[in-house]
C-alpha cells in the first residue's frame, strides 16, 4: 500500500529563516501533490499544488518542489514569521481517474514553530 | 461568503448512542467527503460522494453511515458499531475539474464518554 512520510518531529525555526519540510512517498507518483496548512482545532487550508511534470512552484513566500525520481516533495517557507506557525500536511492526488476520484491520501503533517 | 459549515463543533456521546454530524456547503461543489483525524495520523477517508444520491465507502467506513439527498448536504452518522469514535471529524468538498483541491470545514470534535 502507498505510504506517505512527513517529519513527525516539530520544526523549530527562528523568524526570518527558511523552513524546509519534506514529504516522501512510496510506490506510484501521483498526478499532483498538494500542501495544506492546519491550525490547531481547525480544518486544513489548501496552499499549493504541483503537477508531476513540474519541478518547482512558487506562491509568495512559499515554494514547493516535486521530484518523482526521489519520490519526494519539499515545501519551503522563506522569511518565516511567527504567523507561519502551524502544521503542514502534504497530500497525494491521483487526479480524476475512475479509481481515485477525489481520494487524496494525506501525510500526518509536520508542525512548524517560528519564534521571534 | 462561500464555504463549508460543520456542526456541532464539539459533541459528547455516551457509549451505545448514534450521533449525526452535519455538513453543509454553498460552494456548488459536486463532491463531498468525510475524513477522520487522530493525533499523529494522516487524515483518513470515511465516505465520499461524487453526486447526489450516490456515495462510496472510503478506507475506514465501518461503523459510519452517510446520505446525500441534496447537493449542499452530506451528514455523517457515527453509529454505536464504531468501536473507537473519539476523533476530530472533517468534512470537505471539491469541484470536478482538474486536481482534487479540497475545501474543508472547521471540523467537529466527538468525544465518547
């Protein structure tokens, strides 16, 4: 079965530095890889997605890379701020195929703590 | 504002009782989902529905039931057959074009006493 691994230990980082999170998976590469942010007691919020044929995607201070050879995605938060403190989830998305329609597979998430 | 509304936010249940969690969306999305989240684990899919009056089991459907009588609504019933129902439940919806980008509700936390 497909496995997704994200760092289970919290990432503590100083304000202004770059936070880098990893998402590793086994078996088949998805059509898309998505990243969500989740605050305590709240639902996840979509941040970015990257397609299997894309190497890198950026949105403001966020950058995502996707390496289907390594079966890995990296998620970067540059110039981190205390407001970036949250748990970040990656999700594998096989797109709108019959068998996988709407069925994302989520990692357990990595908590990021940004201190002033 | 468009979004997903889940209720109640917190729910306490005695063992042996069924409870129903509400999920309503005004995003005009066709697809709706129920996930369960436990500490240290990824979100696990309980049930999903692509169109009205149709739904499919996810990875952990045992002890749960759903209905999809209206496009906007996808309630989840946690039955007494669910052996470990204490968890955070998340409802989500998605459009049907391209990637499956999910919009989540704020969640419902169920505690069994």
